[in-house]
C-alpha cells in the first residue's frame, strides 16, 4: 500500500474517532482582512460564559504553511481538539479581489463544549486580533 493509501486510512480512522467523541461539526465562515500582510497563523474560537458574559477560549484552528506544489488558493489547517489531537483538513482561499490581502475561509470546526454563543479571533507570531464582532450561535 502506498503512502496516499495509508494517509487515507489514517484520516478515516481519525474521522471515526472524532465522530465517536460526541462532538458536533459546524462550517464557519471567517473573513480575515489582513491575511497575508499579518502572516496569520490560525484562529482561536471563543465561547461566551452565560453566567458571567466573559469569553473563554474553546478551540483552535492552526493554519499549515503551504506545501510544495500546493495550489495557491488552497489552505491546509488543523482543528485542534481539547485533548490536543489534531484533525487535518483543507479549504479554499476566497480572495475579495485579485491580489487582495482579504480572504474568506470556510472552515470546519468541531464543538466539544455545550451549545452557545461563539466568536473568533486570529493570531500570528506577534499576538492576536480582537474578537470578531459577529457572534455565532452554535447549537
């Protein structure tokens, strides 16, 4: 069996483990206005604590550096679960216009916590952005 066959079997096994864990999957859309110039490395997902109204980190999506021969409009990313296990996925970079720094990403996110109100922020080596103004109701 070749390397691609082993990777496919590992991915299927990982998906079965994630499905058995009781999480719920959501596709979220994230627009990042300064994706290239800020060298964005990933997204933090935040959940509102209904008792206090404060926002707590609930998950992480890590962007992978582009691999050789990867199409320029493709982004590989890892959804990091609470136990540290990462599930590799990929998406397309939808640019606002040709040569634009603004991208919109459609990312899969596994919600392991209770349903509630969620927001996102982006991060890079220098720090992280403010929380997004948009609130997602992940039920």
